[in-house]
C-alpha cells in the first residue's frame, strides 16, 4: 500500500522536529539508537555522562530522554530525580525512558517510582525501543494506512 504525497508529508512531520536525548556511556548503544532514531525522523543528541546530560537538557530542552542508570559523574537515578524536581513544569514532566542493564524488579520499580515513564532493560529489542519513543512523543496518531506502507 502506497501513501499519497500529502500522507507521507503528514507522517514525516509528526516526528521531524521531535528531539530525543540519549544518555548512555556505552558508545555502541548511543551509536545504534542514534542511527535508528535518525532514520525514523527524530532529531537526536547524545551525552556519555550525567553532567553532560544535565548541561544538554538545560540548553537543548529535548522532547524525550533515553536514560541509562549506570554512568560516570552522575547516575541516571539522580538525573531523573533532578528533572522531576525542576520548577519548569514542561521540563519536570519531560518523558523519560530508562534503559539499563539493571534488570531486577527492584531497579525497575525504583526508576518508575523516581518518575521515569518507562523502564527497559538491556539487551533490548530496537523496534520495541522505537515503539516506546513513539508512544511518548507522538503528537498525533499516524493515519491507519501507515503501518504497512512502502515508500
């Protein structure tokens, strides 16, 4: 099934300006996730430690954060806690998806209780991660005929 030119433009516009910040000290993960999200039409920034992430969050005001827990300088728990305590309501309610090698139920509950919107464990399925990013950033639903469309 092919999309009309206008439907393609509408579908592309939904994600075109959505900015995702990936915070992870594992370069392979940031490279892979950046590549896939760019391909999906997202704007992507990366930070490899907690302090750099805080600077980017304040300067670039992303629409969503993919946040590792175990990082140098400032861990993901503390970053999540700090974001949720911000006086700027738009920033304090920024969607956060924790993406961590810590897979215990206690770690997952800690992330969610600190205010993360979602918690995914490593290793992860990249299509599931993209689905989560879409779930929290989609401003409008895609037209029903987009699911199997070829372009």
